[in-house]
C-alpha cells in the first residue's frame, strides 16, 4: 500500500515523514514529496501532496514569512511558466504538482508568500538549456533541474548549483559531461531584482516538445474558463485564469478545426466529420491517456 511504501522510505532515511525543512543558515529549505502512487485516482505517476502535508506546508510558510525560502518538489507548479512535455506529461496528465487535485493552490501559495525566492522541480528529464527552464512567478524564480545520470530525454546531463548568502543568490548549471559551470541567474534581496545571465535557445525535437503558450487571439476556441488550441496535431486544453496547459483532448489530427456548441467542443475534419467532446465531472475536457494501472489490477483481482 502507499502507506507501507512511505513508511518503508522513512525507515530507510531515518525520518518520521517524507517531507521536512532544512536550515541553510541564511535561508530555509522546504522539501516536499508525493505520498501516493497506487491510490491516485488517475495517473499513478501524478505527483500528489496529501492534505496533511499541504497543511504543514502552509503552517511552515506562515511561521517563516521573514526568511528567504527555497522549495523543492518533483513536479513543477502550475502557472509557473516552466516547460512541460505535451506528448508525455500533458497527455497522461501528470504535468503539474497535484495536477488533478487543485493544482492552482500552489501557485497561490507562491504569490501569497513573497519570501519564497526559489522553487526547484524536475519531472521532465530534460536539460537546462531551454528558455523556459527558469521562469518568474511573482517574486519567485521557478527553476527546472535536469538529471545527472543517463535517463535524459535530450541527452544532456546537468544539475543546478545554488550559492546564497544574506544578500541574495546565484544559480548556475553544472554540466556533468564536461565539468563546466555556467552562471544562469542572480537575485538581489534588497532590490528584488532577478537577472538572467544566459537564456539558451535549444530547439524542440519532434517527440519531446512543450505546448504552445495559451492563445490570446481569436484563433482559439473557448468554453467558460477553458481555452482550446491545436498544436502539433493535438487539441490542447488550457485553464484561462492560470494561462496554463492542463491536458490533451485528442491527438492524431492533420487538418482539423475547432468549433464550440454550448458546452461541447467539436473537432471538425476536412470532410466535415465531427468528433464531439464534453466536460467530465471535474470540468476538464482533456483525456486520461494513462490511467492508474494499479487500480485496474485491484479491480480485476
């Protein structure tokens, strides 16, 4: 069970719970962790914090409002502007922290707690050479972290080096193939200024690419707070208040167009064939392309 798995992890690492704070002297680190896998209602790989951990996180932030804070999670915060993979995590969907369980609460936590200066995440198994590997959300720099080992989707092997003191922080990329260290960004607490020293422009490949930014022109379809656009043969669903992609409605498209009829999204083919999609119980139109196999096994057992 998930409870047994978490308990085993805690025994191995000599702790009572899989999340904690670390005193860094001039700053506070908050390390948070998923606590469910088999019991996730959708994808088992969705990174979910349980209610008790979220309450602990809120209380910890409230108790340290005057101290620079760095947060570490596996999946990124929705609305942060960091890259997610359309073909992988957005299709599942498990792109964001608590993707199908009020993901927007973490974005609001960042905005409500300006002492959060950095929020690190990974999940994509990409390197750090993309312009959206660092993005600003309020006063916080949201930072994608690559992988040291060979399980890299783009072949890079990189990690982050963070240096900090009472006046601010410096963020660099460590290249584990060459050993080189590259300065990426700096932040000054007194002025609140974050400066990007390098904004690399690695192009997307044909398999691992980010969804397009949420369209803001007439070239889109919209139902309530849901916005839809076709990108690389897929209908991508966005949540307008967060300007963030939340799912993929369908794929395999070639020359289709979108239209709206009430609460229905119509995907119209070149010969006027129509695929009709409506909202599920949560109001989402995106499909679950990779349901939780553990739950399926339990049902069939």
